[in-house]
């Protein structure tokens, strides 16, 4: 009886171990993964330093792991700290570095006028895609993916992917720049809007979606015109443009009619450069005589026209006319 209980407990713990790791027991490790690591090392695409240290091979559980992993604490020559250290395979490290240098830092200067000094990100984790038990293994299982949750700037300001994707104009612009730029470096880029699992981070990986590794997935599809200048062009922060018109100085404040709160009546700020009251007075106010530095000779008096009540006015002549009443 006792032996039966021990055997059952061992099997139960073994099953829980597999479930907890979310492993697909029938999945095999593709040969290209080891080949990509070897090529990266042979070409010296990653140079060990104080911030990027090689560590011993990670073998398992299952097919998870990497042959030549690196422990990363800082990037960009030590100028960008990691809120939590990452364990990554060799091939993805140079792509992250290139993305930071070519897109993230230029976008930070353009939209915020200062560099990114820290990112909060995740890396190696032996699990199924989207943390689903039994699903195909995530690229995180091979140190071939990075999740980015937030960026911290030199003045301490933090832009999170969750809040900034629909945040201020500068936050939205910055995150869309880094998202689109990532699509030039990684074969899979998922951002908020791609699916329910990526509402709060950017997922970047180097998965092979076809035998040659040429197919790319970049979601969601967005329409956004990049404001980053071509490489090598001096950067300048985006400044708010002044309004197309400047309000004319008035000797006294002028109220705006309540039923026209946007100044869209014929005589509006779009035409005059200042908002004008549109409420008609009970009786037309006398129009002041224009002040002129030179007064032309007075024209000869014109004969008075006989007033005819309720008569329609004569047709106006073609050409410029003059009026002494208020203008609307």
C-alpha cells in the first residue's frame, strides 16, 4: 500500500512539473537555432563586457534553453540600464542594440528631447506561447525574444506601453516610432491591438516563420508617418507650432455669443484674427467716422431719393459698392 502511494505521488509531481512548465512534449528543437548561435559567435556580433557576460549552457527542461546564453544587465555601451537583467541567446542581442541606436534613442530625442536611460523588459522563460499550457513553445523558451513594458528617460519620466499607446500625443508618437522601427530588426513584432495578450508590452523575437527566415509578422497594422529624419541627419525635438493666426489686441475684452461657442459665424476668428461678438443690438449703433491722415475733397452732394415705404430697393450696379451700415 505504501509503495503504491509513493509511486502515485511521484507520477503526480512529474505531471505537475510538465504542466507548470507549459511544455509541448512532442515539440522538437529546430536545427537552425544552434546554427544561428554558432554563426553569431563566429562573427563576433556580441562582444563580452562588464554588462554582457556569457554564462553556462541552459539545457532544458524539455527542448528549452540555449547553447551560448548571455546575461545582460545594460545595453548601448552601458548607457541604457535594464530594470531586470535578461538572459538572451547571441543572435537577438545585436538586433536589440541596433534597434536602440537606430530607432529608440532618435525617437526619444525627437519626441522628448532626451535619451532613454532604462527599459523594463523580460527575456528567457520556458513556457508556451501566451503562457498557454500545451501550446507551441514561445521564442522566450530559447532566449530569442524580448518583451518591453516601459521606457524611462533621463529626467525620470516613464512611458509605459500600456498607458502610452493611447496616452499623450508625444507618448503615442514615440511608441509608434519604436514599434515600426522594430519591424525592421525583428521577424515578429506584436504591440497593443495585435491580440488580447499584448495590451501592455511590445513583443520582439527572431522566430523563423518560413524555411529561409524571410517572412515577417508586424501587428497591428497602423497608419503612421514617421517623423524621424534619415540616418545621419541632426535631430531636433518636435515643438508645438504656433496658431496660424494671432489675436489682434483689443482695447476692451469682447464676449463671444453663447450659441456660437466656436466662433464659426461668418465674421469669425478665422477671418479677422480675433473672436467677435455676434449678438445683434436692439438698434444699430452709429458707426464712427474713420480716422485718416489725409482727408480727400468732399464729393458733390447727391440728390436725395424719395422714400417709398415697403418699396423694394433698386438693383445694385455691377462693381464696388459702399455701405454705411454694420457688416455681417
